[in-house]
C-alpha cells in the first residue's frame, strides 16, 4: 500500500511543477497578444485615412491574433489537463485515508426491486459505488452502475485480465480521466445520437462548390481593388451579395449553430479520448476487442471526430463579429461549414453511437483498474468448476478500515445453506454483506478483500432490507412476502446464491418461526445455496433434518462489565444474546 501512496505523492509533485510552468507561459502569451493589439491600433492611427493600408494592417493583425489565440488555447488546455491530474491524484490520497464521502453517491441508480443492490449498500452515501467510482462522463457512470448490477457470470476470466492490465497503467488511466473530466456536457449522449439520427439537411448541394467559387471571386476582386483596377463600390457590392446569399439561410444556420454549440465540447474532448485509446496497445483480448471498434477503417477515428469537432468550433466562431461578418460576405463561410457538417452527419452518425459506447466502457473500466491498483493486497478469485461455490481465506469488507476489520475464513459448497445466529451488533449483517459483495465483485472481475479466494461463478440474490411501500398501499409484511416470492420465482429460472437477513420480521414470533422454517426448507429442497441470519434459535433445529444445513454464529461476551465482540465467524449456535444487557447498560430498564 505504501508504494501506491508514494506513486500519488510523486504525481502530485510533478503536476504542481508543470502547473507552475504553464501558468508562466500563459501569462507570456497574454502579454504577446496585448502587444499585437496595441501595435495594430498604432498602425491604424498612424495610417488613418489611407484605406488600403489600414485594411491591410487589420487583416495582418487579425491573422496573427487568431494564430496567437490558437496557441494560447493549446496552452490553456495543457493547463486545465494538469489541474485535472492534480485533482485526480489528490482525490486518490484522500480515498486511501478513508475520505470518499464527497464523491458522487450514485443514488440515482438505487433500485429497491433489484436482486441485491439495495441490500449490500451498492449505491448511496458510504456505498461501494461511491468508494470505487472514478468515472468522469455521465455515460461512463451509467456503464459502471450497469456493470455492478448486471448480475451476469459471463467472461469473468476475461474481465479479470482486462482489469489487471488497466491496473498496471495508472498514468494512462489518469490521462484518459483528465481529458474526459473536461467535457462540459450540456446535452446527454443519448440526445446527441437522437439529434444526429433525426437530423434533416437544409444546405443545398450546390454549396459543395459555390463557396469555393465565390471565395476565388473575392480574392480576385480584392487583388484588382489593391491594384486600382476597380473601385471600392464594386468590392462593397460583391461583399453585400455574399451576405445576402448567406442571409437567405440565416434562420436555419442560427438553429444549427445553437444545436452544435451544445455538443461542441463533447466532440472536442471525445476525439481526444479516442486518441488516447489509439495511442496504446492492449495485451488482453478483452480490452483489444473493445478497442478494435474504433480502429476499423482507413482513417483514425480520432481524426474523423477531430474533423467534426473542428467544424463545430468553426461554426461557433461565427459569433465573432470580425470572422462572422467579413468571412460570410467574402467566403460564404456559414454555408461552407454547414454543408461540411451535414455531410459528416450523413456519413458518420451511424458509427458515432458505437464510438461513444467504447469511450464509456473505458471510462467505467478505468474505475475498476483504479480499484485494483489501490488494493494490491486484494486477490482475484481463482475461478473453478467444482462444488465449492466460495472458499475465502482472510475475507473482509472493503469499506471497513483495515485496522479495525476482523478477517474470517469460510467455505460454502453448492447446495449448502448456512444459518447464522448471534447477538446484536456481533457482525452478522456485516458478514452477509461481505459475502454478497465478494460475489458481486468476483462476477464483475474485481479483486476481493481476501488473502486467497476460490470461486465457482454464481448469480446473487438477497433479501436483507424491506421497506413499506406507502405509495402502493403495502404493509411492511406484504412487501417482504413479495420479495420472497420474487426469490422463489427467480431460483426456478436460474441458479443463485441467496442471502437472507431475518426474514418475516413483519409478523409475530410464532408465525415467523414456522414461516422461516418452511421457506428455508423450500430453498434447501430446490438445492439452492446461501446464507440466512436470524435471532430465532429454533430455526437452527432444521440442521438436524438436513445435512446440507450448517449452523454458524458470531459471539458476544461480557468482560469486566463491558460488552465485547470478537467478530469471528464460528461453527455452532450462539448462546449469548445482549439485548437485556444493553437495556440495563443504557438505563432503559433496571
């Protein structure tokens, strides 16, 4: 772990040094622009009244000014990238210290009806998503949430290899994240795809050649004007003719410009993300197959997207009075750019969606690679095809402090069910979430908090938390029954690892004992695998009739008048409960 901390500290030092240098370069560039502007003003003042020379000074100064703006834009981009990298490394150090509650919670992905996400604190404040997520794009966040909740056992070995490889590329991952973090998305990717798919062209086909011809005419007339072959009135008339041609499509161009302005940043940054993917050669087949999507065709996809981003940027420059006014009058600039944008959309919009998916995939998998990098002591479960579903040594919950987390060994076989008893706060629920999270993480391809782990892939389903549904006019008990019915329906379709915590809490103790026993017997009869935690010791009697059921417990002891927990997973039935002791300790009862 110290090596991970040292890496981030080293990166912060490098980022800070580079940032200082870039700030100095930006200041110098700003001063140079000011000098050019002042020289242009002096030239206009000195040559005032000599129209030809004044116009020449304005044009030359304009070209130089645009060039300097371009260079400063590049410097500003490098500066912003370095700021993003500094923030990334600072965040990682904070998370390693347990400070991650300021990160996105992912509460919008919470689904009470999902197979397990509600029960294992997958989303929300203090959740595993909040701890693991480093996505910088909305689509990437959605992809990561989907990976966590997909509940599939396909391609686990391939996913592990891909995550291993990304964990070994921290600088590349950070560069990718830094670029992506600068996307200022006004419009969702789904809206962009829909807009491009449904776009209706308005620029006539003759605009393929007409702006070029008109621009050539402007160049010739300017030359003739400077050689005194024609008067300024002819040049002025030609200029207003260009404005009139462009103005005929002004309403449509304004609409196109407004739409493109909303997606400009997305395409500018996405092309840089594609360039980051093109610059690296992955070794794992899993990552290769994803990257391959953007490597098809004769032209690099990043260049294709860059060309479109440049067109969007060029159209946005029409708001500059100098460019928008003069270029439209002499070059029919808006129509020229509008035609190029429409042709790009017609040819490339069908592929854009798949490019966006690849970008989001790597945004999501960067979080997984980052998690593996941050936890070098975690192990990738060894995938097996045996009757042992999960055999973990030194297993713990990743959100607990390593200094306080008590590690446990356990093995559960296919068709086996554990009944776990124990005192309040002894560690039953934490253990259930530890096992559940290990299965979810293993299915995603992540390393788990253990010293060793063997795993035969299986889907997960839980019932640990149930709430009243006031909007549906449901009682707590009825909501719980629906959840249990859901589990019964699901295990008839597929094989699941089932985790239950104190079921049938919404009824009396006698009913609860009978109902819990019958439900457990049904699960065992279906050869299901799983764990149930309970305070009802009578349920432990079922193990006498079913050899595949084992009793385990977490203990509590009163030592020197204080309650003591060892949080150790033990075989047998708990004999020590603590409710009465706590009531007395807190002065609630005598």
